[in-house]
């Protein structure tokens, strides 16, 4: 069986590219070693932090993925992504060029562009006091520390005053202890454990009964760790909000990331509903033959060749296995062994400061405007090969707040050129 | 703060706390000062081997004998800090074939217990070991958690009415004519100035002993010998494995807790506070590791660090009290410098009374060194009090040697994790496991923080092993910061500073090893702390210190 398009990698860029191609009627296969970066993300779509000029700068920085994608394609990608989310019943809030400032679970701030409705009430530029919920026994969220830090956040004085209540800033942001009925007693809960409970209407009824009496006399915007349901998050929030008379909002916490998993699930469903095929598990290897990319997958020793007109490499950066740093100071692209330029001395890859910025963040594949990986001479390595997402060189995604924007924009651009 | 004492010990490593414990047991009013935390120097930065003596039988028989005797004693005195791993000396194809026979003969001479087993038997016990080994000699090596050992000792000092003062830095030695009468310095936690007068001062400052002596106007040449070690992220072996050859770089692999540690290199450095882990040292240790374990490079290197051995170079003839250092002095290669200890009487040596120094030596023989030192102090103070540390148990009689499974059984003892079947009616959630890698619970952290009053997360690491496992604090640092904040009710800016400092401290040891899974792990950690938590946006009380011990290359 031959495919029009084969995508390697099932993270945000691979799945989105799959949806785009499948929606265009292309016979598409996504094949991946494992689940991608969505599960360790924040479930939000960052394009560029800071004011709108940051995005303009990146769009005009040579070799930055955004400059290769261009504003028009980036915008189209974001619009299409939002449309898919709306269709899935999980609409995202926000628009390109405007950032939303959200609280982090440590009480810091993070700027991002698109957020789920479950996070909207956390927008720090919105008026009105807020509180943070402490879920006793749940170790992955420290409401007290987050609240203490958020009380010091330097927003506009008006906004700060507004956040911390009617009177003075000194009062700070309060925390409310909201116990969970039936905490699991045999082991610690992860975000996913709680999210699965929040999916159940019966469990939410118990929460409402337990929390109702605790919510008199507290701010009505209440932040809690991002556990508001995995499959039925929007429904769970509406149910709790209306019954409790509050506006809950989610704050992303330590992985596993429930909002990211929702994005994975909705993209996977959209892809499959449009006829795409998804295989997760095999070790994928590729080779370049006569200027074309060919792909084989090894499932426990059984090797299968897959034929496809075009191949998109969406295997991610170091974290997700697209790039591998070797002991000898070489960096290898993990599927095709494509060249990845980097300094030979490992000490030049990182900064002496943990929080960086680290030079390795910019390592990756060089591509042209068609997302074709280039060799040292700047020529495409294979006519039918594209590379997208976090494997691309030239961006410090953490410092720029650009990870998801690059994923979506490059996926859009690559599919445009092959399908 | 001003106080006076009979015996003042400078240094909170094994030698210093050993001396403080010994002196307190003999009934002296005793104070021990340490500029950092317990085990700040070489005691906290070695490979964890409790020497059988085997390593020294050929070059330094005296040290070998002392190690063998002290090894047996420490197993009785501080058993819960010691895991009886046993040790092998193995002859790999890269090692001199005739060394094993010399080694066996020398062990006999030095009373170091040894037994030869068949290589096949050694491979059965340690399946990852190089299958080409030709000899395997069993010795009584053990693995010793020096943080645990020093905590036990500090407790024993206090139980004997002595005092241990941490984060007290000595800046001045107070003299009256030619006599040392006390010290002055700064309490680094409070910034308060302190003065302590003492009848006699015992300088046990390890690699810093030369500086202390200099403050008293005495010249003591202590060469800091840097040793680099790498922790691999699993127990590749359950037995301490030594190369059967003359001591050399990367000749030992020790199982410690959940990891195994390969050590060491040995280079003289000019300053015990300024040294770096160099790329060549990492490469050398990884290559030597392959001689012992052929698949070595396929395992993940977790953390690299360096300790500074206090190597004493005798600049003056010993006045009788000290042992002559074998191996020759002023050797260019610090590996050839003596590991033996030397007791310096500054009165006869330098004409400065009131101070004795114990320099050189090794962790395994700390009790013996302490005994010699306090004996000498008794002589100076004209009193005769017998040493009792040989027969004094630091832990209750019947305490067992540490075993790896002990952490799990401890956990089952203190939490509801063991409840079978789960009790769903219980409203109290289980005691949360905060550091999954090293099995540290919320209750342990709360108790520790309450007792110490210290918000320093790095202290929790030393004391509870928080953040020492495969994820290198990626997950637990945030959780621990929250608990410290809630328990001590400190300002958020202080806790933020502690969190950032801890992350920086963890990064220091990971940076020399940035390839393979370690780089992946870094990207995950950055993602967690920069993207999810926005740690760089948190208000802090002070700048994060970047320690000068990081790589310079």
C-alpha cells in the first residue's frame, strides 16, 4: 500500500500536518516511536512572547523557522488549528499578535497566545480578585508558594490591585483548601488520575457538595492545577462553575500535562476521522536513495518498508528524540542521519547558568522555504523530504516562547508544498 | 557571640567530627566549627568506598593495616551508614598479569583479608563485568554514605554534650604571644560575628588546613589533590570493583545507593575552592569504565563532580609525633603523594602553642586519626583520658548494616503506601513521595526542615538524598520548594532564591556530561522550570551564585 504522505512523529507538528493532509484528501500515515511533546507541554500555543514586535523580529530573522514560513502561512496555520479545536468542541481563546499573561504553578508569569477556555479566567490582565486552590495531598501544585509569588507580580498597578482584592496589595492572593473526595490511598496521584475523576459527572457532584460550603467569602476566580478532566474538560468546567458560582481556571503543572493530552487526543481523532492512519510504537529508520527518502519501521525485529510520495520528518528536538547528542561531540538526526552542524566541543553547547540561554537550543536541521532539509552546500538532501517542528535549527524556543507557533507554522508550510 | 571551650575543632568533615566526638566522649567541653554544611569538603565528595586496605597493600602498608582495622570497627560503630558490598580486585586484559600475585602476598603481610575466586564466579555475581578478566580477588570493601555517617557523628557529638556549629567561617586565629587562644569569624547564616576561646584548637580543615595554619603563622603545605568522579545512573555492580594494578585514574567502580560511581582522577590544583571538571577527565573515566564494564558507555552518566584530597607535603622534618609520609614528598603527580595522615604539633614544629593539625589521611581511617589527635591534645593539656571511640556505638546495639532495600521498608513503615487492601475510607491521603528517584517523602522533608530550620534545599539533598537520582531534581525541586515555604513560612523571595540556587547546583554536576540522555533530560528540566514554572520570572532575594568549581574548559 502506498501513501501520499508519510509523517514520522506524533507530536503537535506531526499530528497537525497529518490533519491538514488528511483534510485535503491525501492518504496519510503517521508513524512514531512514541507519543510526542504534547504530554510534557503546557497545552497552550505560544507564538512569540513579549510585545508584537518580537514576532516581527523573528519573522525577519534569516534562518529562523518563522522567516521561512512567513506571516501569511503562520496566520493560516493558526486559524486552521483553531478551527480544528472548535470542531472538536475544545475551542481555544486568543489571536495571533496578542499575548495573554498567565500565572505559572510557581507563581511566575508566562506569555502565550492561544489558551483553552479552561485557562481563560487566569488571564492576569483581567480585572477582579483571584484565589488559588490547594488540593491537599496533591504534591504537584503548591498553592501557597504560587499565591505568595503572584502577589508580587509586577503587572500594572491597577491590575495588581484588582487581583489581590478590593483594598490593598498587601493582602495578597488568598489560597483556599479544597479537599478531594476519595483521594487515592495506595499511591500518589498524578494530574491524569485526577483528570479522569473530574471527567465523571458523579464525582463532580461530590466535589460540589464538598466545596460549596468552603467557597463563601472568597474571590470567585479560582485557579487550580490543570486537572479539570481529560475527555470532558469543557463540560466539567461548566458544571463546576455554574454549580459553585465561581470561575475556575487551570494552571499547567509538572508533566504529565493534561491540557496537552487533550490537544493530542483531539488532533489524533481529527486525523483518524479524516481517514488518516496512526501507528505508534515501531523504531523508524530512513535512508536517502536516488535523491528520495524511503522509510522502514521495525516492530520487535519485524521490519516493514513503507512507500510514500512524500515524507515529513517531525521527530522533535533532543527531548523527543529527533536529535541525538553523541559522546564524541557529534549530533545526529535520529532517523536519516542527516547532518546537524554543531561545535565539536561539548562545553560550547551549554551555558554555565542552568536557566541559559543554551546554544544547543538552536541546533537542528537547516531547511529552505519548502521545509526541505539542506546539505552543507545548501542543496535539498531529498526532493520528497520535509522537516518540521522542533527539529529545525535557528530558534531558541524557550526564550522566544515560540515552540508551538513553529510547530504549527512549519507543518502548514510543509503540507502546502507536498499535498 | 562569644564563648569559651576546652577543645575547639575546626572542620566538619570526617576527621573533625571524629575528633569532636572523641574529645566529647573523653569529657572535654567541645565545639566543632564548619564553614559550610557537614561533609562540605572531601568527606562529601568522594566515591563512597570504605577501604578494605587492598588499594594500599603494596605502596603504603601502614595505611593498608589501618584501613583493614578501621573498616572492621566502623561496621560496628556506624552500621546504618555502611552497605556491605564486598569488593573485588580484578585483572582485566589491560592490567599487569603479575600484579595479582604480588597483591595476594602483600595482603597477607598487611593482615588485609583476601580470598581468590574463579573469574567465572565473579562474573556470576557481577554479570556486567568484563568477561575477559583473568583473576578475581575478594576483599572486605564496603560502600559508606558519608552524609549519613557524618550526621550520625554530629548527633553523637551532641549526645556527648559537644556542639557542632555549621556555616561558621573562621577568619582569624587569635593569638596571645606565641600561643593560639581562640578564633574569630562570621556566622554565615546570620552574618553575626563570633569569637570562641579554647584551651586547644584542633585543625581538621582538610584541604583548607594550610590556610588555617597560615592564619596562626605556621607553614603547612597541603596540596589540594583534585579527584573527579562520575555517578552512573544505575547500580551497574553490587560489589565495589577495583582494577588489580597500581593505583591509577578510573580504577574503581563503587555501588552507592541507586547509582554507581567511577573514580577517580588525581591532579594537584592550586586552590581548594577553584577547580573544574575537565572534558579530558570525563573522557578518561568513561574509557576506563569500559575496561571494567564493556557496556559502560551505553549507560547514562548522571553527574560528575570533584573532591579535593588534602595531600600533605612535609616541609619540615616530623618532630616525632607524625608518621613519615611514604611515597616521597613534592611529587609532581599528586597520585604519588602520600595518602597517609600526619599529626603536626605546632609548638615543637613552629613554636606556636595551643594548636595541633591533622593533615592528609582518608575517610576510612578518620576514627584512628581522631584518636591520635585527641591523645596528643590530652598530652598538651596535661591530662590522661582514655579514648573510648573503639568501643562506643554511635547507633543502638543491634543496628544492622545498610541494605538497598531498607529505603523501601522504611517507606512502608511510615506511610500508607503499604496498606493492603487500600483503605478507601481513609480521608488522609498517603504521605506524598516527593522525590521518586530517592524515595523521599513529604513527612521526612517537613521533619528535617523543622529540625534544621534551614531553607537550603541543597541541605535536604545531602541529608535525605533529595534530587540525587536519575531525574536530578527535575520533578522534586519544585515540590520541595513548596514544602519548605509552607513549613518554615519564609518569604517567597527567599524560597525562590533557594530553588534557583538548588537548580544551579544540580546543573553544575550535570554540565560536563551533556550527551545522550543527559541532554534530553536537560531539555526536559528547562522546559519544566522555564516554560511551565517561569522560574526566571520569580522575584528573588539575591543573585544565584555560580560556583567557581564548575568547568572552565
